């Protein structure tokens, strides 16, 4: 009986424009968001610009080596310092500081006002508007509305301990793929959070990890990781690779797959030799932009015969399967008879999105 199953969030939470605006303000403009990797910004002046709905952000590597985050808006007239017609992210390098393309007001890499052509302006109080920025395990996080009781550590939660042996800070981006998925961001997170769908949707993946389809993906031990088929140890078409395991992993982690979701927008899938990092950026109630970074150990990347395409191609296949089914869900929910969905017992982790969103919307109403 359907009445015995837990209900998902209601239809409007996946389709409604007003709901999306309320949700976006309560979550994506209020919580810690992952915007990328620190190793993408190596030299002084390297920057990453990204639009989070109506808010435009700029992350810059300073002369002192530290990262800073600012609103991407000139103090003079509000012009974008890095034009972003597209949501981004867009990367580049400032050579002599940050210069506004409109009237050439310029700023130091740490956001301080540098020069105002033909005007005498007191630099004190005219710096770029800063944004809270923190780093964890080589990932960059920003928060537009920081609170004393809302630290990054508290937001990340217990998942960091489960990944403590993975050398995440040392890893480097081998390749990135960007996707635009015609589905609500919660549909994508719900899909990531369960393996009930793995048997029907991911036959190639289930050949490597048979546990994903056994019992509908029930009773998977994500704390210890999910075991590969005997003789396989990573996410490639063959389940094998010549790349060495990350240093410091336990024997179990060398033959098991781990996954971790850090709300609201970072999903990590970890093999013994590479990590797939997914960043989700909702564009609207029915569109989500996803960037997938493939992270490898620098010792492997320095090898003359290094080639990460075995993992990248396999992940792209699995990703495309996921995005296609998520888009089908989004289209199906538009039928007038749809009021809400249901969670099967083995989809308990997907209930987290319901709990998370309800909690954050409740906080916003206080």
C-alpha cells in the first residue's frame, strides 16, 4: 500500500518558481557552498567568478597566497568586475590587480581600492565587499550570510571523519566536465542518495559493484564503503587500473567505494585511486548546472604515461544515465495528477533532502 510509504516533498517544491526563490534564499544564499578546488587557483591573481542566481561572486588568489572572496561588483557604479552573462563558473587571471571594465577603477588582489582615474577617493571604506570563505580538504566554500553558530565544520558534519584517510587536500584536478541538467537540484540529490535505481539505470556500474543492485540497493554500508566485485577495485569499465591506491587508505578502502554528500551542493564519490567531485548550482526550479571534477594524486599525474580517461569515460557514462533519468522525473512531475512521490524503505537516505530543506526553510521563517 502506498499509504505505508513516506512521502516526498510536494509537487510545488520541485516545480514552483516562488518556492524555488524562497528555497534559494534560505539555502544557497545562507549556507556554506562549495565553489571549486583550491588547486584551480595557484598563482597570485588567479580568479574564479560565478553567478549564484542573482548574486555574482569573485574568488581571488592574493599576493600573500591566501584566497579571498568578494561580490563581483565595482564600488563605483556596480559594474561586474568580471562580466558574467552566463552563470559560470569562469576562471582567469588578473595581471596587475582587479580593474573595472567600465571606468577603470582598480583594486588590489585583497580587495582594497587601488586607483580611481581623475578622482581623489579615500581608499578607506571603498574596498570590495567581502564574502566569508573557508577551505576544507582542498575545496573552497563561501557563505553569503555567515552566522557565528553556522561554522563550516558544523555544516560539513560527520562525513569529514569518514574520509579522513583520503588525501583530498593533496589531489589535483585531472579534468572537468560541465553538465546542464533539466531537473530540480533536489531530484539530483535524491538520486545520488539512493541505489534503488542502480540495477535498472546503471548495468555497467553494477557489474563492478554487484551490491548496488542486490535487494534493490538495500543495507549498503556507506560508512565502511561498498565492496567491489572480486578482482576489481575502482570505477572504470574493467574495474581495474594501473594507478596506485592513495597512500594511507585502509585495506577495506582499497577495494570498496565510498560516497559522501555535503549539503547543499557537494557530492563526493571516492575510489581507491581517484575522486569524482560534483558541485551543484541550481539555475531555476527545473535546471541545475553540475560541474564534475576528476581528482587524482599528483604522483600519478607526474607519470609520463598518466591517463585518467578510463575513470573519466566511465563516470561520464554513469553521469549521463543519472541525468537522463532525473530529467525524466522532472518531466513526469509536470503531469497534473502528480502531487508528491514516495520513498521506498531502501531510499531512507533520500529522506535527508526532505528533512534538510524543511529545516532550512523553517530557520528562514524564524
